[in-house]
């Protein structure tokens, strides 16, 4: 199970939007992030990660997008389920093959 965030998606979107909108009024991106983080009530590093992820999702920064991450988790989960099912089928097949060998002829 994933971690639950203290902040709602609306708060995240609003904070990231504020960083993008007020970028020109500060000397650097970090100054903008710290200013907005104080107003929102979160840590600056948390907001920096949100901004970086928003940039990746928008295609302005290289890296894995949110949808790619979700798809990867889904595929990994499906892969685990298939491996488990294959293991169950392999054991069942071995069990029935052994039972067939142990059966007495009539």
C-alpha cells in the first residue's frame, strides 16, 4: 500500500501553480519555493519535489511521469499475480502427476 499524503491533490496543484506564477517575483526558483511553502504550510523540499514532478508530467523535465509510474506499478502487480498463479499451477500439476503414478492398475 502506498503512503497517504497529508496534503490533498488540490493543495498540491495550487502550490505548484503558485510557484510557476510567482517565479519572476523572486530571485531564484528555490526562493520562490520557500516563499510558497511557508504560505502553504509545508516543507520547501516537499514542494520542490511536487514542482519537479509537475515539470516531468508537463514534459519540460526529463524523467518518469506520474502516469508512467502508475502503469509500472500496475504491471509489476500483475506480474507478481501471474508468477504466483504459475507456481500454484506447477505444484498442482506435480501433485496430480504423482497421484497418477501412485495409482494402482486394475
